[in-house]
């Protein structure tokens, strides 16, 4: 890593600052239990945390790690069935754990505010956003009437909402997700709190918007000198915002330290595993180091280190006793037996080292084949001038417009775009879930869109399958795995007898790395990754040639993603599958795809080979997208300059845009003038 | 103010003292009607339902009315007579009678020609849709011809032409003449002594040409309390359909000054209530001045000596209806095929007589009158008092006596166990020979939603089972949806019917002619018993004999006593051969502040609910009071 | 907007016409004997009956009759009553009644709305506390005991203990309306309570309430500033329908207390085969029903900024 | 041991996604409730300290194992239901009630056929001879009440089941098949915009009031709300990904409805079914009052209507049938709620 880069953030100075302070808020040995239908769930298992004034502390962990619950204790927002059963939270000389509802009214909002996760549901749909922000202003700044409105307008402006006067009178549904999140932030900021807790504020947003919101939070912190607790599962985001990072697992903080320490010198195997599993750090064509299994069930009593069963570096003692906090540096503590002097010496994994070297390099020739460059390539899917519209009349909405591409046999073709860009629609149109309203889709040269014969229909169904985004929603909760996996078999009676069917189901389960005995269970017993693999097994059993994978990992936890990515890659090899991979996360796409198409507002704006696209993006939208990709290196991440795509730069009124192959295999959408510009860019 | 309050207080005290002293007459009568029976028309000439007539007779005066003894008394006509043995009848009208509107404004004098207009209206197809034409057809010369004339006029020249008809053609064709403004002459179709009784019926009511001129034909067709003219004792002050009707005194009533002979209420409020049971509740809360008791309420009060109304139970007078069991001689199954088993059985005289002699109906009658079932006993086909011989003997009593029966008995006299056993044996023998199978199923229909009918049907069933035996025949209770005549009778579906007939005028012919064989006007024969379709020779012969006897009696027009004796002979013949079986009179129990014995009490016509000369008492009448009234009435 | 409204109105008119036509044809399925009262059947000769039927066009084929009926309907001519109030225009027959139904219905609705919503709010506010249990108990009771029985209880206690008139009376409108109103309200209170509570609890579990709480609002502020209005929205959609439907009256209550309203009119008209009145009533009910739905949708547009006209096909 | 110690991090770092693990060994372990993670030799508790700090053996498939719950959806539903004591108690009472409707006539002196009209015994209060007293005609009330209970429950179950089945089928098609939406919506508006009592009156007058006719009529007009409810739920589930997946797999509409959607509606359907039963009894009472039910077959509605007029003097005539109606209503209210809660897998632990 270059020295220049290292200078972007001075973590050492921040560390000194932290060490010199008395904690602003200090949580000690906090234990939170929930009673759920007669059972006790210990969500937080004696976690301790100090928060220092002016810092940004990121709490990172998978879902269920307790990061959200933990911070809810700081604002007294635990759900009704939960209670703090041990420990104390000191703030301004008071113990927050002893607070009753009236006491919280003095703290909540006024001193500690919180930004919640889902901006789509966090605002009252029936009140104008102005009123909702003004409510905070009036309550906490003591302003009334016009003064309050003025302040509200100022805040709106401050959180980057243009035309505040107009927006003031609008209702939440008139705002996009990103804008709504700004409003939510505004309501929190309007309280002028000392501490702001941001609970995954960008999870539901697109990368470009996420980057903007992160910028905003950083700016607001600077301007208002707030202390921020930032909760996320995304290490890239952590790298972007955090001074200090706390890693949570199974209700405990297992490693905490300055951001540079945690990213470059982590000591808990779980932190290692989390970082290693990032596709950004993976080597194309190789397996990603995945964490097997799933986090522990907190209903059960946990003995020893909660991570032990999944830990490749587990010591025997890990299964017996909970490790104490070991100090690595004054600011860096780790809860791992590996730091015990008695423990065997181990080195940090290679990929961690790669991170500190900032070596996310192009490794184009890793032995992967390039079927699209093969002159004997076989076009499997051809999409010609595809148009998909929804609704009719005034409510007609064009989701996909004039889209052209070809997928060759054996490749992984990715479609990247933000939510609402139409990428899923394209995928669904190809597998014929959504009817297309214009153009056509060819499968092995045969038209499969529109009305087709029964035989072809059967053939298409059997050769093309889809993997869905949300493993929680894509499995029928009321059917056993056995039925789910064999559904296709049953439909086409693709088995000899009952025994044969069960046999096939078990083989399919084994192929995706699941135990055959799972076939008699119901989906809700499985974790997200396992469910996603059941979904894959369901598709595989049809022996398809082509699979549309619609964001198959975006709903999964970081530690689980790698499992699924590896599986998809393995299957591609063993079954010579062709994928259409739909994603919004560019780092994943880069890791898995051969070619990438970038889609924006229903149109493909650029299509190129994966590395080509990353190295030489042409279309401004592609550039903006790439600039927003979070990088798990805090220095790099903070140094990056964000490009914002402004669609108004295109002037297509006279000069009509075309879909042009600028370089062999590199297509871009633009009018003659723009294309010229791109060509010049390429030549440079 | 103080003065007013003290005045009111003393008034209130006075009133309470007065009420303690008892014997205060009610000036404002609260009475009721059940919901299904709301008035449908305010056009008196169109009205034919009892509920409509009950109201209308108080608003418009006909020629004659009745008193509490059933006698004819003057209304609009002060005297009436025939000079030719009943062929023509002359009515002399009161002078100075007027029509007034709802507000009491005098609109026109009542003239003899008003009765011509009235009759014209009834007979004019375009005006009255053929409603109420049957009696004029029978009684008034030329009536049918005039009806046919208007009907044809409708077809040839249109409805409006018929509606525009005035009296020229009518006077020419129909036997009604206005000799002068106060003299009216009717020409009957044949000499009849009972013609005046016909004149109490609403289709013989007047219609002022002035009213017609004012609201037009269509206006009168859609008459309302606010648009009609009044000449009767009361004016309909307000009418809320489905809720209440309020009568007030007509200030222009001809007999208004005669407060003794024509005593009227200040105000009468008729409430519409949902069912009979509600009436008792309202009586308890003082919202009604009388109520008829359902069997259950009656028993409750009767069995509990400490009940507040225990001493107030009084038995009402029988209604004008006489109820009979009618046999269906041409019963069809649901699918339209004849029910041979029943038809053969019912054609057998012994079988029918078994119904007559073999049933002790006391228990059955208790569904009507739980305390005194024998008060309901009916041994004759014709209703009591419908005609009276010159020596004062009631016509129906002749029939009862002719059977050797009497109402003065503490048993159900008609029941004769020995004869019943004999008849049963005979019936079994004969019917078995005829191929009838036992038990004979007797299909009996009740209204589907009517609990009272179900209860009494069950009682009848139990009686049949007890006295005749399930092995011989069994009552099969079935239900109809909304109309007995339309759903059941028209389809010949029931084996027996229990019907009540209330006379339209005062002569036995009105009863017996409903049962004759082979005649168009015989209502029961044609619509219920279907005797004309019977195939059994003996039955037909019996029917023919009965018909001959009836017609012979009807032919006697010059001597009423002989006429009635002849009718009694016919009726006795019918009883003897059990062509139908009299079953009950409707005698109910009530709690009341009204002396029923002072009400109009007539066995025919529609004058029963004229609120004239009613004796009332703000204290509820006691059982003793009524016993005294009944004794006095005997 | 206007275009959408016109389209909706046209659709509504078609629905109404379909309903009325269907009922018209159904009535024509009954044998013509039903056209006559029992007395008429007894006293009219066959020729007279046929003459009557012919004069009124009842011997024509049903579809011809329907055509004639629709033509008359287009001229807003509903004909006259035959049996309920002979020869009186149907419009007058209905007109005299619906006002009474509406008055009683609206008052009962108002009471039910106020009491029900307040109770529902309290129940939601104090969920799982005594008042919530009382409310739930009431709801269960109202549903568990057949209305007929509870009305009888109301009638007896109202009339015996409080001395209120047990029958509706035009001369004592106020006192005599009390019991019918109470009966109507008693049952609908339970409904409003149930739904208000449910919607309130739904709203209270929403994310934006969390945000409001995080702003530092206390629970009373949250209730009044946020939850109430939002919880009322789903109730409001059915409000116009409920208000309009008060015109229809309650069959049971009106029969029970002899209220001369719309409730029993239609069943009476059907059972007496007063076809014109039946058609008039059905037309009224259908119009009010369809209009109620339409107004409900419009109301939603007014109070819920998310909903725009034509944005969503609203059906009930 | 020594070898294991030497295991380097580099080796360990190799992703272990060896999918060809021998499952049989795992499979044959006794399937019982076991804590999360592996089972470890007891010996580990007594390991010397040195050994404690050695690397443990790593089994990738063990990490994959989930705690085996021997789960069955309906079994869980049942178990959850059994936890709701009031509902269980009420349903036991209800079942006893039904059984009793059959036993009652056997143990009493009278049956509905043999109960005689006897005016001397009318309104006898309950006693040793007449356990529920006698009615207004001196007939034994006991046999009438139980006979009526049986009739009413039969009617209620028939109607409720009918309307739920019809409503569910129509609702499923209405919600899932887009082209039918318009038709059913219009049909719904058509029927729903006029109070059903009108249709009931028409039917009662034109077709009849018999038990079967009215039951069919009730079914025919009551399916609407169920269908609408189901339809709205179907709309919620229709475009869920698992349905898209089924469509991708070529599953027919019928199977998707039956296998993918219907099971999700079970709780709602059961709730509606449970509430439809007391609803039908209440409706029947109203219809009886309006004279639209055939009275020849005694039902609770008929008894209530009759008792209504003299319950002040003879409260027992009202109390017995009203009590039974209340038991039925409350039972189904509780059972319906308990069952629909139990059907919700989120409540399955």
C-alpha cells in the first residue's frame, strides 16, 4: 500500500484521541434476553463496549449477531419481550439499564438518536416529510412556527435534498429510497443529538446511493461533531466510515480495534473468515474461502467460543471455555484463545495480507475459458430487441427497452444494474415468467418467446432454470424439501418409480452439499445459504443447460455468500452450465463473470468482458457504478472519488443513440458523438 | 308560571284520584294491528281485505251499518224498504250529510248519485281492475253487463276512454237509480230479502263526483288519507305506513251531535306491531288498551293467581268466521299424478264420517283457547247469527239442533266412540276392498315459518293418532312457502284444508253456495275440494243431492222462515254425509279496557271495526265484568 | 381524473342495471298467480285475472317486459306500488321511509363510531390490560349471543326499567328512537372496536412508529400525531358505504321496533309481490352500494396521499 | 498428535468444500435432539492444558448440520393448539356437546317424536321428569333442545363448510388467474351491493324454506367474503418467488394453487370456518325471526325465537338454547383464533 494512500486517514491520531478520553458511553457486560413463546433467547451475551466522543464506531456482524439489539439498548428501544438481564450502560453518569419509559424521553432523540434500516417504511406515509422533520425540530430545538419551518428547510438542504421548499410539502411516497433515507437522517439530525446510531442505513439502497449517503453521514458528523455508531454487515461500508470497528458474533464483541487494526491485523478467526470470504479478495477461477455452516442458535446454551464449530483454527479449548479478551494493542482487543500465550502460533491468512497490499488486481488469465471469443462458439440464448412493459394505458411502464445480447454456451454472463433497472425482468422474460411485449428470445436459434408449441415449452422448461434472489421467499415453506426439490420431476414425470425419485432428490442434495436426510424437513429449519442451495438443487434436478441466477447471494450473509458462489462455480464446471447472473454488487460480478452487461433504466448501456469493463469502463453510468463499489481497504475506500452519473449529459434529441461494438466484444450505448468520445478514450 | 305549575299539579292529582275511583272512559284508544296486515289502499271501493275495510268503514259511511247485536241500523240511509218482495230496494238518505277533507273542510254534500259513482267505479274495469265485482255481479241487475262493456271499451278504445266514462251508460245498463238527491233505488238480480245486508259491504260505498273531479281517476286509484274525502265518524289524521294510524273525530259527521247514540273516541291510535306476542308486552307497559293473548301468555297468567292480570282474563266473542275441514277429492301428488289411495279413501262415506264422529277435538281446540276449548266448538257449517228466523231462532242453531247436538255441554258432543268404532271397521272393510292401503297418509300444509300453525297441526296430528290410530291414518305435516291457495290448493296437493269462511251478507246461501256441485261460483268446490273432479258415483250423487237441496232453498224468496228451514235441511244433509267437517270458531282470550259486547258485532260484512259506541274503562275489565256482559247479551 | 370518474360512473351504472335486471327477471320467474292477493284470487274470475295481467303487460315475454321496464327507468319512471300502498308512486313509497331509516341509522352509526373507535383506541393503547379484556369480552358477547336475544334484552330492560317506548312512534320520535338506536349501535360498536383496535395495533407495529419514538415523542404524542389518522384510513374507506347504507335500514331492528323504515319494506314487497317496489328498492340499494364504494375510493384519495384516482382499481 | 500440531495455517486456509464426504457415517448416528455443533469426546473435559491448546479436528459437514427437530407441520400445529388451554377446554366441551346431542334423547323419557302435547303440563319448570322443563304446549323441552342443537350444528357445519370450500376455490381462481379477476369482481359487486337478505327472501318465497334450500342459499350468498379474503391473500402470495420457481419448473396452476398457495391460507381458512359456524347459527336465528326458515324441524334459532316472547316468565326456555349457542360461538371463536395462531409457522418453535 502506498504511503500516500496511508495518509488519507490518520488512524494513529484517532487512536491517541480515543486513548486520551473518558468514554462517552460505556456498556459493561450487557446481557439481553428475549422470551419467545416460552423459550429464552440470549441475544447479547455479556458484551461490553466503550464509545468515545466524536468517533465513528462501526459494529459489524452477520444477521442475528445481536449488533442491532445491542444498540437498541442505548435508546431503550428493545422489543417488549426483551429485557436487559445483566450489566450496565453508563451515559452521563446514569445507568441506562435502569431507565423507565419517562426517563427515556429525556435521552431519546435529544441525546441519542437513531436512523433505522428501511427508509421505505420508516416514514409516516400520511404526513408530509416537512412536518415529520419539523416535529423533531420543535421537540428538541424548541423552535416554533416559521422558525421551525426555516430550520427544517435548512436541514433538508443540509441532507442534500434539492428544492427543499417544494419537498417540504411532499409525502414520503413521492421520494425515492435514497431520498427517503436522507429524510430519515434529517429527522435524526434535527434532534441535534450527541450520539447518532445508524442501523444499516444503506442496506436497502443501491451502491451509488449508498456511497452518497455514507458521504452525507460523514459530512454531518464533521459538521455537527456527532458521535456515530454505525451498524452494518458490509465490510466495505465499514471501511468507508469507521474509525473503530467492533466485530460481533453470536451476541458478543469478539474483536474490536481501530479500523486499520481490524482490517489489516485481525486476530479472531471469525474476522479472518469474514475478510477472506469477500469476493473482492478472491482470485478468479479459484474457490473463495468460505465459512461452513451457520451461526449458532442462541436459544441453546453456548459452550466455549461460539464460533468454534465453524472455525478451521479451533483449539480444543475453544469448545470448552469462552476466551477472555486479549489485548493486541491498547486500542485493539480480541476474544480468541489463539492470542493466548499457550496457543500455537498461527499466521493470518493470505487473503488478509492481500488486503493490506491492496492487490485487487486484474488476473485475467487464470485459466478460465473464454467461450465468447471462440470462433466456434455456440450461441445459447439470443435476446433481440427485447421490450417488456407492464400495465396498460396511462399506467403503462416500460421496464425493458430494446435490449440485445447473446449468451454463449459455457459462459457466465452478468447483468448489473441498480434496483428497478429491469435486470430481473430480463431474466424472468428469458425463462418466460414475464411475457415480453416486443422483440424475441431465441434458444439455440429457436424462438421461445410468445406462443410456442407444447413440446418446445417442455423442452425450454427443462433446459432453462432460474435461481431466485431471496432464499426465504423462493422456497415453499409448507412443503418438505423432498417435494420442493422433486417438483420438476413430478411435473414431467422424470422418474421411474418412487424410489428412483427419492434417489434423484438425494443425489441433487448431495451435489449442492447438503445432507440427504434433509429431504424430509421443512425449509424454515434451514439457514439462508442452505435454502439457497436447496433452490439450486431444485433447478439442477431438471438437468438444465442454462440457469438464470437472479441475485442469488444478495440476500445472504457475508459468510454464507462464498459458499454459494463456490457452488455455482463448481457446478458450472462439473455440469458445463451457462449462467445469466443478475446482480447489483459489482465485486461479486467481477469475481464470477466472464462478461458483464450494465443495465440502466431498462437499457443495456455497456457490455464487455469482465476485466475489460472494470479496467476500461466507457459509459458514464458504468464509471459511476464502478466508482461507488465499496472497497474493504479503509485507506482505498476513503480515498476513492465518487462519480455521480447524471443522465442529462446525454442529448439524444437529435443524435439518436445506437448499440455499437466499439472493440471486439465491447459494446456501448451512445449516440455518434459519444461513441466518438469513447473510441478516443479506448485508443488512449 | 307558578300558577301554571300548580294548575298542572292539581290537574294531575285530580286525574289520579279519578283513576283511583275507576270507571273513567278512555278517550284516546290505543290499539294495534300486526305488521303483515298493513292497509294497502285508501280507496274504499278497491278495499276488500278485512284490514283495509276495518279502517275504511270509519272514514266513509255506507248506506247501513250494524250494531252490537248484529242488527242493521241506519248510517247514510235513514230508512230502507222493498215494495215488491225484494226485487227492488229503496234507500232514503239522511239530509244534510257532507263530505269533508282531511283538514275537516266541507267539500260537498252527500247525494244519492254518489252511490252511482261508487258502483260505476267498482264495475269499471279501467278504474277498479275488476276488484270487488263479484257481489255486484250477483246482486245488482246489469252489473256484469256493464263490467263487460267497460272491459271491451278498454280493448277497443283504450283505457283512457274507459276511465273517462260518466254515468250515462251506467244508468242505462245497471239497476241503480238516484231518484232524487236522497232517494236511491237498487234493482236486484232476483228477489232477495237480504239485500240491505249487502249494503254494509264496502263495494256498495259512495264516491263523490266532486272528489273525482278534484283528484281525477288516477288520483283516486292512488288515494291517500290526505286526498280522500270523509263522510264517516273519523278522519285519518296521520298515517305512517308500517308504524301507526291516527284517527280523529270528523267534526262534520252527520251524527256528531248525537254523542249518546254515536259515541266516538277523541282519538284512536293503531300501532303496527311485529307479532301478537309483542302486544302483551305493550299492554303491560301501558302502551296498548287491549291485547289478545297467545296461548302461552294466557296460560302463564291463568296458572299464576298472583299474576297482576290474573283477574283480568276475559274471553272475547267469537269472530265471524266459521272454520271447516275441507277434503280434497282430487288429490294429486307433487308430480301431478292422482293420489289414488287418498282419493278412494275420501270418497268413502264411512271414512269421512270417521272424521266427523271419531275425533274428540277438545285437545286440538286448546291450541286456540287453552282455558276454555269448548267455547270454540263449531257444529255447523254456517256461522252463527248469519240469519235469524222470525221467531228469533238462529239459523245455525237449527243445524246444530238438527244433528242432536248442543253447545251447552262440557264435552265435545259430536264425538261418538261407539259409532266411530263401527265406522272405522266399516271403512277398513270397504277401503280394503277398494284396494286402499293403510295407514292412509293425510297431507296437511302449513306456512313454513309459522310456529302457531305448526303447533296446532301437531295437536291435530296427535288427536288423530289418539282417536283414530296411526295404523289407520296419519297426519303428514308439510309446509308451503307463501301462499296456500297458489302453491298447494291450485296444485291439488293437500288432502285436507282447514278454512274459515266469513259471510259477506246475511243469508245462508253465502255459505252453502260455496260448496255446491258443478257450479262456477262454488268457491270451495272449485278451489279446494275439487268435488267436480270426483269419480266416485256415490259421492257425486251425494253432492248432487246436496246441491239440489241448496238450490231449492235458494229458490224460496217469499218466505224467509221456509227458506232458512230448507237451507238447514241442505246443510244437515251435508253434515250427515260429512262432505266437510265443521271444526272451530275463533274464540280468544284477551286483556282489555274495551267492552267487546258494545262493539259492532256482525256475522257478515265489514262493519266490525267501526269505533262507535265502544264502552271502555281505564281500569282493565275483570273476568266478572265480562261474565256479566256475556250474561246480559244472552 | 374526470375521465376516470366518468369511466367509474359508467361502470357503476352498468353494474346497477345488471343487478336491477337480474332481480326483475327473477321476480318474473314466479307464477303469475302471485300477482294477486288471496282475496283477489278468491273473488276474481279467470277472465278477470287475465284481463288484469294483460292490462299490466305481465303476459308479455319476460325480456320484452324487461325492455319496457328499462325504457321506463330511463325516464326515471319506477311505476306505482301495487300492494304496499296501492297505486302510489314507488318513489313516494320509498321516499317516506328512507328518511326515518337514515335518521336512526346515522345516529346509531355516529354513536357506534365514537364509542367503538374510542374503545378501540383505548384497547390498543392499553393492550392486554383490563380495558382491552373488557372490550374483547364485549365483542365476544355481542357475537356469541344471537342478536335477536340481545335485542329482546334491550327491549325488556329499556321498556320495563327505563320506561322507554318499546315501539317507534312518530309522535314521540326522540324517546321511541332510543331503543332501536341502542340496538343498532350495540352491535356495530363491537365491529368498530374490533377493527379500530386491530388497525391501531397494526399501525403501532409499523416502522414509522419506531422512528417517531426515536425522535423522542412520548406515547401520547405518537398516538395522536401519527397512529390515529393512519389507523382511521382503512376504516374511512368503508365509511361512505356505511353512511349510505343506513338508508337501507336494518331489517331486524326495524321489524323488531316497528320502525316504519326501509328495512322491512323490501321483504314485504317481495312477499306481497309488489314488483315495482321491489325494483325500486333494489335500484336504491344497488345505487347506494355502488356509490358508497365509489365515494369510499374518492375519500381515500383525499386522505391518503399515496392513492391517486385510477392508480389502483379499487374493488371491495 | 504432533502431526496435527504442525498443521499450518496455509493448509487450513484452503477452502474446504469437499463435497464428496462420506455421509453414511453421519447418517447412522442416532437421531436425537442434540446441541448445536459437534459432539465431543467426554475426554476433552479432562484434557491436559497442553492438549487444550492444540488444534481440534475440523469437520466441514458438521458445521452444516442443523439441529434435528423431527418437525412436522401439522404436528406442530397440533402441539401449539394444545397449548391454548381455553380453546382446548372449550373444544372438549363442544365435542361432548355433540356427543351428548346423540345421547340426550336416549337417556331422556321423551324423544322429539314421542313428546306429547299436554296443556296441563305447559311451562313446567325443569324437574326430575322434564329436565329442561316443558314448552308452551307441555312438550318436553330437553329433547327439543338437543334435537335443535344437532340440527343447528349440522346446518352450521354444512353451510360453513360449503361456503368456505366454495369461497376458497373461487377465491383461489379469482386471485391467481388474472383473466378471471374482472368477472369475479363484477360478480362480487353484483351480489354484494344488495343486502343478501333480499336474495334470501326471494329464494325463500320462490324456491322454498326447507332446510336444504336455505342451507344452499346461505352457502351461495356467504361465499363472497371468504372468496374476497382468499383472493386478497392469493394476490399477496401469487408473485412470491417460490411460485415463480414453480412456474419455471412447469408446475400446473392447479398444483401451484393446491401445493404452494392453499397451505398458506390454511390459518385464515380455518379462522373463517370457525367464525362461520357461529355466524351461521346467528344468521339462522335472524332468518327464523323473519319467517324465512322452515319451522317443522326445530333448530336453536327457532327455539330462541319462540322463547324470546316469554323468557321473562320462563327464563329457562331462553337460557338453555342461548347457553348452547353461546358455548358454540365462544368455542369456535377461541378455537378459530387458537388454530389460526397454531397454523402460523412463526409460532412453531
